[in-house]
C-alpha cells in the first residue's frame, strides 16, 4: 500500500509543470543511497544489503546486478564506462570491470563504514567515512592506504578538483559542527579548515579550484570562493537535511534532501545566490542527485524513489516570484489574487492556472493584459500553486490562501 501511495503522489507531481521532474518507477522499495550515470542511457544505483541496480534505457527500467556482499552500499561511482566502484559499511568496497556484470570485493584494510567513494581516474581513488577515515588507492583498488585526516569526525563526502587538491566534509558526532579537511598533495597530508558552521555537512562539490559548496543539517548550504579558506551561508535552503549537491557548471546546481516524510529538491542558476524549490511530491527524502549533462539529471531516495529531468531541472517554484518573470500579490491572499507580468513581452504566457498542492487544476484563465486578477474566494484555506505557461516554458509560484 505504501508503494502505491508514493506512486500516486509522484504521478500527481508529474502533472504539475509539464513533468519537469518525472517519476520513474524503479520497481523496488529499497532506499537508494547513491546514483551515477556513465551516459544518457546507462546508470547505476547503490542501496542497502549490497543491492546495485542498473538501467540501460535512461531510467525507464532497472535490473538488479549480481550481489557479492550483504553490506549496505552508500556510494557508487564509475571512472570509466566499464569500471565502477561502490562503498559501504564495515569497510566494504566492491568493484566491476565489465559494467556491472560481475563484481568483486576489495581488501580495504579498514572495517570503518565508508560513506563516499570518488575516483579521479580508473586507478586513483579515495573513500571516506566514520572516525575520520580516509583511504586511497593508486592501482584501481588492488591495495588501499589509510591516510591521516587529522580528525576523528564522521566524514560523509569527498571531492577532488584535480589529482592534488581535494576536500572532505562531515561533522563531529556530539556537537554536530561542520567539518572540512583539505589536501593539496593528493592526500599525503590533510589540513582542517574552518567551516564557519555548526550544522552537519553531508555533501561537497567544487566547480573550480577556488569555488565550492557544502551542505547538510537543516538544509543549509555554504560556499567558498577562495579554496576553502572562508565559507559563507547562502540564502535559501532545502527543508530537512540536505544530502547531496551537484553542479552542472559554474552557475547551475541542484541540491536534494528532506525528511522521512517529504522530499526537498532545489536548484540555482546563479552560482548559489538564489535557490528555487522544485516540485517533487515524494513522501520520503532524496539522498543523491547526479547530472549526466546540462539537461539530463536524476534524483533518488527512500522507498525506491527515482526522479528524472531532461531540461536541467525545469520549473521554478518560489514563494512570490518566478525568475523575475511574474509576481503574485497579496500572498497570503483571501478573496482575490493578482498576477503581474514584470515585462510587457511576458504576455506571451497565454494561460494562468490555479492548482491545489497535488496538482489538480481548479481554475484557468487567459492572460490578456500585464495584470490579471483571479477570484479565489470559493476555495478552502491552504497552500496552492499558480502556474504561468505557454508552449515553451512553465513558471510556478507557491502561495497561501487564508
């Protein structure tokens, strides 16, 4: 019954905003912890109990791959189309050299839980995890060396900008302050950096040698533009805990997270200056986001949830305005709601729609002038959506009816 309920909610979300993030039926109810695609058709997901799934048709269907472990797998990556690694609990790392047909268990010299694995190329890779563990291989996982991170905190994410410069983030267990360590010599030594945050950090991503992002507890996102020397909070966040950040380019990025009962997905088009909520009506959190190219991306999470976008993240859902194209007022509203186009040329948006939070169309009206008024007196109190659309674009604003 729970699986059917999730599917129904997700399908409602698809109807909103012309399917900007489309629900893909994975056929499983497992919690998907990590997703990675090697091309627009071929992708992999790591899950609990050693489960690895693969798609060869862009997420339309998924097939389980032969299991070689029963340990939970928290992270997966493919440095080449055929060579891939997945890391998980009790020091587990598994490897494939034939695109998932067969897997083997690697000797890592640790029993610590490994939360994230990243490979710079098919030979050089790093994994991080509990108690500050960082391990490195330079021979494709045949052997691993434990490195001195300088911390005993939980490390949840690792990202290398190049073969020398890398970052790992996490949190101290009792105080939950954000932990960041950096290396400039390929992991030989690591230096602790000041994160300027007292929330857990669960994901890190750099777009160049100086510019990077980290996020975690309470949906907070921080940014550095000086190679990690200083970090500042960014306006906007996801609800619940942020679990994964991915940037398509220097300006466009996506962050996902949520709680055990709701998902959060937000995107930025300006390097994190502003973040815009996206419509994803999942009743569970999202754990991982990955973009194959500038348009095609995937977000996965609990209860077998998989979402896909083919337009770089799609529709913006904001509180009062969308991409500076139009605004609504008042918000909250009682009887009447006014939609104002910011520029006269935006009259190209020919229809305005009034929907409930599940995406059901309640009212639709043509736009014939820069300001259009909707009579909403007959609708019950609650949260609603206003959608402005034409044959090319869809913009959505969230508002409250009092």
